[in-house]
C-alpha cells in the first residue's frame, strides 16, 4: 500500500476510538499493521491469538476507523481481507490530570514483555527547563522520531520508541495536597 494514500495523522476524538486504542491486544494489532497490510490469519500468528479473537479485535478497530480493508482476494471461495492502519500515526487526546495515559501504559507493557537479554535503552531524566527549552526539546524529539520513522524498513525487526515530555505535578499536589 503506497504511503502517499495514507493520511499522516488520525486524531482519536470519540469514546469508541479511545476504548479501541486503550486495549493492549488492539495496540499490538495496530503495531503489526503499521508497516504493511495483513490478514486476520497473519495478525493472529504475529500477535499470538486465535483467529476468532483477532477477528473480533480487528472489527472493533475497523468500526472505530483506526484500521481499514485495503485489498481483498479470493482464496478457495473465501474472501480474504487485508487490513492496514487508517493513518501513519495515531494522536491520542491528552488524558488530563490524574487520568491514565493509554499510550504510556501500552509502552510499559511492551517493554516489560520484551526480551530482557536484548539491547534496550531506557532512561528517565529530570530536567529544569525554560518554556522555550521545553518547547524546543519536544519539537526535537518529535523530529527525531519522524526522521527514523521515515527510515523504517518493514523487513527489519520491530523497534518501539515512546517518549513523554511533561511537567510533573507540584510535589504537594502529587502527594495528595494539603487541606
């Protein structure tokens, strides 16, 4: 599927879409589809699910508009559907104060499931930045992620990148605040 035919960004705006991306299994299915279309059977094999479960999750993603059928073919009298992402990136709404961030939860779950003996780069840094520096760092991180996304080759093994740049809640608020 030519990447020119795919919109750059899909903005998650409805509760149905948010529920669809908030599920770890569906997150992993979207990861399978990010570079190339796949059938339910291929998805099931790559995610490690039964075909029926894969079909159920893909239907929910399709109904939410996150994936779409990009081609079909007849195989022994059955129509085989190839699914792909509806956009190159999915943008989630800001979860707001005190709400869990589905993207970060999924990234942590994927990190925990990744082989511990493989090379990993996991860092957390506490910085003190001006508003200008904060904005510049966010833009640079996004540009770097975009640059490497363009270099992605579907024939190579998956690599996941997650980053979060944010200002934490003030200590007294994070610890329950004072009354």
